[in-house]
C-alpha cells in the first residue's frame, strides 16, 4: 500500500468496526529488532501497520541516504510472518508533496544535545516525518525501540506538543547474542569492526553496575566507560 488515501480508507473501515491500530514506523531493511516491535504491536492491537520509508530529511550531507540498504520483498515477508496487517511504503512525493520541505516540528530542546551535536538537523527531520506518518495513520499505539533513546524522547515530545491521539510505546533494545544492538546499518561493519562492536554493550553494562553496586557518580562512570572504549583500537568517541 503506497498512498495515504488507501491507508486512511482501510483504517477508517477497521476503526468503524471497533478495531484498535498499532503502528511500527521503519526505514525498511527489516530484521529481528523490527520483528520484535511488530510482535509487540500485534500482541495488543487488532490491526498492525508497518511503514517502510527512507526519510531524506534526516540524512545530513555525506551520510548514507543513497546507499541505505533496502529489500522490500524481504520486508513484506517479515511483516507477513509476524502478523502485520498492512505494509505502508509511500514514495517521497506521497510523504512530502511540497516542492521544498523545511522541518517545522519544534523539538530543539530535546534534539539539540547528545547525538544532535554531531548530526545537526537529524532529529528535526525525524520529527517531521514521524509527525506526518502519525497523522496519516491516526489514533494508534506507536512502537519505537529504546535503542534510539534520544529519538524516542523526541517522538514523545512531538506527540505531546502536537496533541496527537497516539500512545507512544518504548520497546526494549533487541540485541545479538554478544550484546550488539541490532541495526540495519550493522551490514556496513567489517569483520574486525563487528568483532569489536560489542565493547559498546560491555561498557554500558559496566557503567550500570558501577552506579547500581558501587554508587559511582557520573564523572567516574563516564571516565571508566571512556577508558574501556578507547582501549578498543577500532573504536572512537565523539
């Protein structure tokens, strides 16, 4: 399904029959992490919508918009196998019919620090597309992974500020057996980088233990985690 009109027709019909709607927004190239979000939606919704849309507004200059991995056939297979009802895959013109788009959803205070420092404009683009997709879907539960923690806070803020009839559900991070968070971009890792990547999870675990067990303060925890990361030759810190 590729148009908002068809999506609205389907959802209006379902809601008129009393159905609840769950929504899982994605950029496609789906994997087990996305599957877990679909599972969460299917478990508590009568009808689950999964969107697949690579949003150009959230990519900066020199980022991987043109090379972002896609496989719509595999996405459809995963959604069907997990019980999703609708795969919504609009084109850019459907989401952004305007000739030029400037993000207009105000989330600067949440989006500015942390990842926002190194990727200026990224969260403004995320907020814009999420707002448009949520308006297209209408009243629903929307499921987001906690892996992208700052993004989750941006979404919660925009839903509150815009007064959207949406219940935002944060779902636990889906990880590989060695602790690496599942991500579509993991395909970019070399073999050496993939072997090294779980150091991120080990550092997070060590930091959490230092707070919970030893009562370390933020400065001590940050220093310890930074030391763990810098000892890994392939790792770098921003």
